[in-house]
C-alpha cells in the first residue's frame, strides 16, 4: 500500500493523515467543504510546526511530509488510493452513507477502513459490495503520539487482510492488536467504563473534579485525570461511545452518566471547543492550603500501616500519639467505613480516615461526623507530610481503588469472555492510553487478593453487578496465580476455551 485516503479532517483525521505521511506514504485527505479542508490543513501545519520547534522533525523533513499530502473537498480524488480510513463523526447514518459512496468511488481492490470508536464495523461493511475488504482501523488521540492501533475484523473479513493491515500499522510505527467486532473493542470498552464511573463519582459528591483528577494522575500514576481525558476525547464522543456500549452490553456501568449528557447538551464538548469539565487552560491542582483554623499540636493515630506518615509528622514538629486521648485530630489508618471507628470514639468529629496512595497522594476520608474545621486542618497537615491531599467521602475504595478495581475486573471479564488475550489487553491500555502498566500488570502489583477483597467491599456497598469479582479473579486467587500476563494464559484460558 503506497497511497491512502483519509476522510474527515478533524483532530483525529488530521492526526491520521500526519501519521501516514510521516511513514512516507502519499495521503489524500478529504472533508466536506473548503472550510473543513482549511481547518485540517491548519491542524497539520500546527502539529508539524510544533514537532520542528521541539527538534523532533527537521524543517526539510516537514516540507517533504507536507508535500506528500493532498487535501481536497472532492471525494472523487480517492478513486486511486489503496486504502481509505474514515474519521467522520460517530453517527452511524453518516458512516453508512459515506461507505456506500466510497464503495462506488474507490477502485475494487481498495480496502475501506473505519476509525470508529465503538460502532459496529460489520454494519458499516454491510453497506458496501466488498464487505470482506472492510475493517476497523482504530487510532488513539493524539494519533501521532499514541502507539496503539486496533485492527478490527468482522465475520466477513477475508483471510489475510487483518495481517496485511497489521503489517501496515507496523510501518507507521504503531503496535497493532487484532480483535473482533465488539462495541468499544478493547481499549474504549475498558476506558469508558472507568471514565463514566468517575462522572458518577463526581455526581454523587464523593470527591471534587480536581481531587479525582489529581488522585488518578498523581496517585494512580495515569497520564491524565479522568476529566482531563474526557475533555481530550470530547464529551460528545465519550457520550456516544457509552451509548453504543450500553446498547450492546445492557450494563449499567456503560449507561452514560447524566452529567455527560448535560454537558454535551450545553455544547461543552471539551478541548475542541474550549470548555468541557475544565476550561481550556486549566491544569487541575489541589486547592491551596487555607492555613490552620484549628490549632493542631497533638495528632492521634488509630490503626497501623502508615508509619512513614507518623515519621513525617514527628519531623515537622507535631506530637503523634497512638490512639485518640488528648489528640486535636485523629487520623484513622483504615479502609472505609471509617465512621465505624469514629462512632466508637469520644469525639468522632475529630476523626478523618487517611489512606496513602503511592508516595505522592493521601486520600482523606471525611465521615458524616467529621467537622468541616477538622477536615480542613487534616488537608493542610497532609501537605506538611509532603503529600497531595485528596478529600473524599467515606466510601468503599475511596477514590483510586474505587475507580481502578472495577476497571481491572472489567479487563478480567473481557479475557474470560474470550474476546482478547491478557497480553493484548495490557498492550492496548499501555499504548492506547499511556497507562504505565496494563491492567494485569497492575493487578499483580496490587495483589489479586487485595483487588478481590476491594471489589467485594465495593459490591457490598453499592450492589452494582459490575463490581462483583469476576469468576476468573476468584479462580486466580484460589489458584495462587501471580505474574498473570506471563503465567495465566495457558492455565486459565484452557478452562475458558473448554466451556
Ligand atoms: N499532536 C501531536 N503531538 C502531540 C500532541 C498532539 N495533539 N500532544 C502532545 N504531543 C506530543 C508532544 O509534542 C510531545 O512530544 P515530544 O516529547 O517528542 O516533544 C509528547 O507528545 C508529549 O507531550 P507533552 O509533553 O506536551 O504532554 P504530556 O507529556 O502531558 O503528554 C499526552 C500528553 C501524550 C496526551 C499524555 O498526557 C497522554 O498519553 N495522555 C493519555 C491520552 C489518551 O489516553 N489517549 C487515548 C484516548 S481514547 C481515544 O483516543 C480513542 C477514541 O476512540 C476516543
């Protein structure tokens, strides 16, 4: 394949044009009218200009790259390309009409690919007279940066085509995974469940937007917080993906959170329009210290497992004591419900749950009995301990584990269902979403039993079916399996395949 077409020159489409041109292919980019074409060109010039500024691309190379690109408002210019990638908005009617058109315009040997995030590739393929040569080719935003490409096949795809497209993805410097046609494929199916849950957590008032973002970025080590990422993806796109996922799975976890619908209706679509959960320029940070409103000299510590916190407090000149007597505030090192501890103490309004996450963040669980002054004082104390405070309600899993464990559970259910392998799922989340670890590497790092118990606690609290530990997780715990990506395939999948 030497010449490719890209239809739709929005952020994703223009990014895909750049990816092909960088790899030395000639690209014909098409959009509906001259204005849309001009926007696509501006995007390409900005992105490649930035690469030159940062020394990632020479000025000559940039000129050559742009020279390989032809942009047009005429679909007829796609007649001779070997492959077309469609990147128009996620509206099935639009895609069906486009593919019927491309089928007429493009030469019979051309492969027609859709960059859809979640829509059925089979339905799109069926609109053409060449369904065996229609595939999904799913890039991740920003397309020039993210290394994953999902190659989506259908029951109609001809033998060998997936391999050919995967090879092409390799030429583009991407890592392909080949998967079947299920809503959301691998990455979006896992990602959107998590992002949607973050929206519900916000709506339920468990923590603020910025605290949730900070918790997931600095605590869990993800490249962006969920609301920053939703703004990058586009709230309209995220909403549509959730709709499609829910339509297929009927899983409440995928039913779009009402706040998403509200923001989309208000046209707050995220970065592309300047405002989503965050205004364009805002980088979420924890609120500044407010200064102590409660004089704190003696800090009571209940529970064990966070000795370094005590050391840091001692080093900062506070007096720490075991228990609660005479303490100005009491830090309960315990999982939720912290209120169970607080209610048994003489002054429960002084008690805040503390849960360190990694070495940068401490979740602070404020119970219904905690006084606002004490909550503020403990937030400030957390900074004294050189940790970023994340204030949250006294709920199972607090913020980080409440969001991560169900995502890990979803990943296990996905493998259990036979849709993708452990290795492909890990690859998808690392290279598609920039996660430092894939879900199974993360599961190993937390410890399977910890995650299983965390899920049981979440299920007991919310009675949400998606939080019930996957049967595969229960089996892995019983079997004492660790190092899942390397060890579990043979043993556990054998059982799955035999069913
Ligand atoms: N276009 C081109 N290059 C870009 C870019 C863009 N829009 N944004 C960032 N970059 C490049 C920068 O030039 C820089 O390259 P360099 O180091 O060689 O100079 C590199 O990416 C890192 O950029 P920054 O230093 O500016 O910013 P960060 O380090 O904060 O990284 C990020 C930005 C790469 C976006 C990172 O935050 C990340 O990986 N976030 C997760 C993104 C993600 O999850 N994407 C998938 C979303 S789901 C999806 O797309 C599927 C769809 O169907 C919905």
